[in-house]
């Protein structure tokens, strides 16, 4: 048995990563200075070293404890002014930090501890106190004499945890589909409401006839008619109330089940979140070993390893990151003599940086080496016809095959692994020359937020992390830029492309007529510094979805990156965004004839959409304009009221929870105003309780749509019924 407390190692790993990263930065900061010139940094350096030593003692890593204690001896001389952090001292201190990572990596991997005797001698040369014997590796085994800290961690079989997350993901997707579907009770209620409106129109037609015959009391034909009208009126009201209660109860049960499934899924997913340090901790020792084999001087640094991500995502990235680091050592960093001749420091630098960006994880491997040779790229490109050359199998700029590199497989392995994660790879020049390769993937793969859209009669999906904007585009918005039809988004020209044509599902001009397409629904997609405005037949929905693997190898998958099961039994094909942009680069520029001028339309109904959410406003506006309605927008109830007083509309669609003036308050104000009281109002809100719905209807709302089950069919059906 090892002497360290293994249950505490994951916690210590994260803590050590933070301290070592900061200690390195402080050593660099204080190099060439005195302790008196920067007392704050000096004290922080001492404090972090002392904290790290105490943590190592608590977990039982005796070599790390001894090593940091010797580092404190060096820092004590620096604080007294008898030792400067010159190039030699800096190098020894940084080697000590590297050694702590090697010790931890060996402990986590349950392998023999590294020999730190040589490093001990270097520290002794600086301190000169005669204490040169570190704990031997043999002394590192046996019972730990200290009292281990109590841990609240439990060991769980990873396969069992994956099964729980997989099941909860499927349950979440299924309940989300049920919550989004229109229930039978709701359909019956809608039919009853349609009958009720037709009934009201019939009553209004009958009223003049009934009034004209009031004085003819002897006319026996009127009494049965009055009785029938009264009976139908009473029964229709009862039926409407019963259907409303039934639909609300069923909807509440479905939504409650969905909420519980969501809580279960979120809890299970949090359990699988782990610091990047737990998977990437061995890369520091690996880089130093490879550098020694190559005869190169390399300083390896890591940043952000304390950030957490899905364990499965991190494990899927382990091999790609390893290949990038190996390439940086072999291809990127030059030998010391070559660096000196080029005016660079003899020691090369490799950085591994991990950082979350919203719901995605960004991993960067950057070096300050020679970069990718343009001459080698041109030479290699003679045998390659398309695609990013550096990511194709067999591409290499190495002149010989070694045990580390030269076969041209590393970057293609990176590309395939990242593609399976619905991610992207970008290659650019590093901050200090060299090369920076960036990988961006989802933080978790159990479910993803996707945008579903229809093109050519089929449904496709794109992770919303790639979607910058959704909007509607008219002919007047389309400009010709560099021979390509483009629109302006966020101040920049973005080329326009039809998704159906990219997928070769429709010939140019097919089903694109003045009657069917006066304007187009567009999703602005961005990846790797490129952007495109995809024209689709219809934007369907945004939702959390479980993405199923297509089962195809990357070489045969094409634009396919998986599939999302749909509630009606079909599937939505997930698109590979990187392949989509590759297809765009191969496409010829579209002519202006691909986009037909807008036909003048008859005067459309005017609708005011009121919502403080930009996404919701854009979605509802796009859906309504696609079906010929003239749509105005307001960001809250107060702005809506001001617009209505200046120019009334035919219908108001309003959120409830808004700043300044809520949807309920807007409704009340409208009903009090003689000029606005007859304008119908649809409430679209996430307030799901029966009491809230009844409140909205009691205030005079004509319909109430719950956002959790919102879809464009329901919205359009309700609008058509009212208008």
C-alpha cells in the first residue's frame, strides 16, 4: 500500500495545479528583482509554497513535501537578500515545480516515483546547508503514519454513472418532447373554442331576428328556438370550462415530470464533471521526457486545469491533446543552437491552456517554435486537392520518421476525435510566433442545445454554440459582395447560402418563387473565423437534445455528425459545421438569380410582439413574418403601451414576466382604454400554474400559450383563429 491517502489525491491535484501555476508566475515576476522591490509578490510566493507543502503533508506525498521545504530554503535566502533569482536560480525553482507535477502524476498512475536526487543537488548548490538527501522512493511505500483527513468522496464505477446519465438524457429528451407536444385535451379545447367563436357569430346573426319578433308573443315558433339557443349556450360554456381544466391538469403533469427529469439529469451530469487536471496531469512529465529524448530545452506550462468538464469529454480529448503536445515538441520547438541563431531564447516554451466559453470548452496548445513551414505546405499540397491540409491523414512536414512523429497521423486523429464531439479545430500563429492549435468542444456530451431547421423537406440540427443569430432576410437586405450574395450581420458582410443547395437536395431555383418565398429565414453560423448565413425553409425549434452517434466512420460521415430523435418518430440529422464550411469553400458563388425579388403583398395583419428576451422576440417575429404578417416589437409592457397609443394593431402577443410593466399589467391597461380594449391579446409565458393561466384569461386574454410547450404550429394556429 502507498503511504499517501489515495482518496484525497483528486482534491490535492486540483489544489496543487493552482498553486504551482501561480508560483511559476511569481518566480518569473521576481526574476532579476529584490524582495524589497516587490514585497507583496515575495510574501505571496512564500505563502503559496508553504500552503502547498502543508497540503502535500496532509495527503502523504513526502517527496513533494520535502522538495517544497527546500524551495522555501531558497526563498528564505532571497528574502534576506543573500540570493538573487537569477537565470540559474530561476531554472532550479521551475525544475522543482516540474518535479512536483511528476511526483503527482506517478502517484495518480500508481507507478514508481521519479528520482529527484539530481534536483536535490542543484538546490544544495544554491543553499549550501549540507542537507542533500531527499526521501528515497523505497521510503515512499508502507503505512502512512499520519491521520488521513476524513473524505466525503465515494468510489463509483464509471460505467454505472454513464448508464445513469444516458438514461436520464433519454428521459429528459422524451419528456421535453411530451411537454412540447399539443395534448389531446388541448386539441379538444381548441376545437371547442373554434366552435364557440362560430356559435357567437351565429348568435349575433340571430339577434336582429329575435328582437324583431319579440312583440309577436303568439308566434310559437320563437319559443323553441330561444330554448335551444339558451341550452347550447349553457352546455358550450360548461364544456369549455371542463376541457380547459382537463388540458391544464394534463399539461401540469407533463411539465412536472419534465422538470423532475431535468433535475435528475443535471444532478447526474454534475457528478461526471471533473477538473481537467484529473485527465491532463501527466502531460507535463510527458513533455519533459520527450524533450530529453529530442535533446531540446523546453519549458512546459499549463493554465486553467482547475476548470471542470464532462469526464467523457476530457477523456476523448486526452489523445488529441497528447498528439498536439508531441507535435509541438518534435515539429515546433527548435534545437537550442537553431533558436539562438534565430534570436530566440535557448529554451522553448509550450503552453497548454484550458478555458470554458459559455457551454463549450476551449483547449489550446501553443508553442513559440518555428511554426508550420509554408514551403513544406506548398510542396505537400501538390498531392492534395481539397480540405485543410494539416488535418488530413498522411500530411506531414517532417523529413524523417521518429518514434515521436513523422507519419502524418497526429492532426488527422485530432480532427476525427473533435468531430465526434461536435467540436472544431483551428490552427493559427501563436502569440510569440510558433503555432497555436485551438480545440473547442461542448462541456458535456450527454445533451446539447440545438437549433432545428427544415430544408428540402427534411429536418437538420446545428449546436447553438455555432449559431450567432437567427433572422428574416428580404430581397432589399441582400447585397453583392465580392461576387457573392451577402447580408450585413453585426456590421460585417456575411455570405448567403441555401442549405438545401449545399446538401444537393434542390436545384437552384426549385420551389423558390415569388408566391412562396417573399423573404427567407436565416441562421448565421460561425466557426473558425468563418461565417455564413444559411437560408432554410423553416426554423423549427431550439431544444435540449440527445445526439445519437450515426455509427459512420469520420471518412464516410460527410456532413453528418449524428442524429436527434424527434417526437413524431423521425430524426433530425446533425450537421458537421466544419464540413459545412469546407463544402462552402468548394461551392461556386451564387448568382443574383438565386434570390427572387419580393412580390408586393396585400395588406397584412399587424401584430405587436412584446417580450424582454431578444431570442424569443426574434423567433416569434421570424415565424410570423414568414407567414405574411406585419410584425412590430416592444421590449416590455410600457413600450408596448406607448406604441399602441400611437398606432393600434390587429393583435398583441405578449410575455408576462417583464420589467417596468408586466404582461398582466399591459392587459389591464389595454382593457381600460376604449381605443385598445377590443385588440385581442395572446399571452406567451413560462408561468405554468393553473392560477396564472386563469388570471390571464380572467383579465381578458384571448389565448394563453405556455413556453415550455411552445411551437410555431400552435402559435400560428392560435393567431389564425383570432384573426
